C-alpha cells in the first residue's frame, strides 16, 4: 500500500506520495517575480525559508484560478529543496494498492504522460498520480 496526499484542481482529483509532502499551508502572502515563467506565481517566506510557489493548474494547462480564491499550498520536497504547489483544495490521505493502479493511456499527449504517473481507481472517483519532480520543474518554461 502507498499513501497519497490528495488535492483538487477544478473537478480533477490528484495525489502525490506522502513521502514528498513537507506540509500544507493556507493563504500565504506571495511576492511576485518579474519575468518569471507563467506557472511561477511568486515566492513565499516559510519560517525564514524562501520557497517558489508554482500554480499547478497553470503548469498542467487547466483553466485559470481566480486571484480572489483562497489558495492552498502543498509544500513538497524536491531534490532537497522545498517547492509550493498551489491547488484549489486539500483532500484526505488515502491508501492505494498496486491492484488499483493503471498507467496513463498512450492516447494522451506525451507531455501529460510525463507529468501523470498513472491513475488509481478509487471508490467513486479516479485519482491522478502526479510526478512531483516533473510537475514542479518549470525550467523548460524558462527556455520558451
């Protein structure tokens, strides 16, 4: 069994392995960064640590969030550095076994298959398993 921290973006349910999650925080003030890639919403101060905040919905090319909506930061540890992923809402921690897991279908665009490791079939919904390292890598956007 693997444990996943779950969250939503629009109508979609995502999960990341809990071993990547440092903490979840709400409504943190952000400082914008001039000339940053579109998915980078800004920087937050997390108890003296400067953390990049990435709009995960924009990174996944989902319809945009309204700035007035409260944001939830899922702070993850990626290669020893903290990165904040902005999501719509946080869900529960769920356990999922390998029997409910399927790889993304080949019919999806390649860039989506790179960001989504697969899908767990849970009771009443599908849980999209996100590749945290690739989803928080905005370096390709810098080259564009």
